[in-house]
C-alpha cells in the first residue's frame, strides 16, 4: 500500500524557511501571499493487506521517527 | 577516570574531544562505536558534534536510534554524566533526555563564530569550576541551533534552574542582539532535572588551549574530572 505522510511545523512555531520563501514570493510580485510554511512530504510503500494495519504502523512511525512532537504535527493518507 | 566518546557515522568532533581529554587533561578516553552496546566502564559520556547520518530528516533524529544510544540513555537514567555538544545536543533532545528541539537558525545561515555565553548555573557536574555569571568566549558552528520549547516547558526550565548557558554580549547582558540563532530565552545550553545530562550548542573542546584562540572551554572538562574524581554526582535527588 502506498502511504503519503505530511510533516508540518506546529502552529506558533516560527518557520524561518517559510518566512524566507514568503519574502521571495512577495519580491516576485505575489503580494497577496501570507503564512507560508515549509513542511516535509514522505512517501513509502507498506507491505500490508489491511488499511487499518497500515495506518497503525504509519502512526507509530510518525510518532517514533518521522515527526518530532515538540515542534511538528503530522498527517497521512494510506492508498490501497 | 575514563571518558567515552560516541562515534556515529558523520560525527566530526569526536577526535577533538578525545584529544582534549587525553592530551590536554591526561585522562583516559575511549571511543564508543555506534553499533556497539558496550560502554567499556566509562565514567562520563560525550556525544560529540558533527552531522550524524547527514542530518537527514532532522539533526539527531536518526542518530538517536543507534544501538549505543540505548546504553547511553540507560547510563543517563542511572545518573551518569552525559554531555552533548552541538549535534550531541540535538541527539539528546531527539532521544528525549533533554526537553525542546533545535531548529534551523533564525537567519537560515550556518554560523561559525566565537560567541559569548553566560554561565547561569554552577552546581552541575559540568560547570562547577566556573563562577555563576561568568562570561565565556566560546565557538559555535551550526546550522540548527535555534532552541525551541513550548512556553510551559520554558517556564519549568526557568523554575527548575535547568538553563545552564545563555548567549550574551561581552558585558554579560542577555539580549536579542547577542542571540546568534534565535534561540528562545537566548538558551545556549540546558540540563535535565537531575543535572547529570547537559546539552550545549557551543564547542568547549575547541577552546581548551591558548594556541587555538582561547581556553574558556577547559572549565567544562575540569568540572567533570573533579566531580568524578571527587566521588561522583548525586544530582538533585
């Protein structure tokens, strides 16, 4: 099964990369852009027949390694 | 006494630490290979700087799962002194031995420079040789040294006196202009509640000889040696 994981900075955690990208977008003329946040996208294949089991494993991976709960949130999608 | 220096793939300050311990202070030192589980009877563990596992995912995120780290965590939980310098600090936060996280520097630049830090606390096994409020000139070299923690934990750190070093100016004033990387409350180093685990971004091992530009880092190693040789650290228990 294909799994897509999104790791983003928690609300309230300052994102210097996001700020730099936002400034660059403004200088390119996209003046209406705000709140730019840079995150991570991770995709993988899990050898599992059950969506539920794949979700359980992905959640564990996020909590143990893929995201740092001090500064990051995560979400994911399991596709059959 | 014997120091153990952890070597992960990508550690690059391991030999500097070894050199200081062995050749500046004349103490026994041994490397602890990341795949091993044997702490070789060491009295203090140093997690050196570098870019373990290429800083992939997040600095320290992968290094913390090395087999040797399980032993380091157990050693720390028994009260053994552990000091993490730079990448070592990042690993200690990822491993949950220290609170908070180290994010990309505020200005998105790798900073390699001498900075001033103020010693906020001397009753730790790492800082007993300093005076409280002493100002040290010490090098930093990092891309991700921006210490972040949530407000509640920050308050706990302040209340429990866990902030060991803060970035300051030459006069010892802690302010925004003396903060190189955006760290909350100018934090350059923190310890755990028991005081036996210290993480710091500055590199004391790079300033232990006048010929290298300064000796302000010597106090860290002297403090550890005196503590261990004086019978160990009982912590705040």
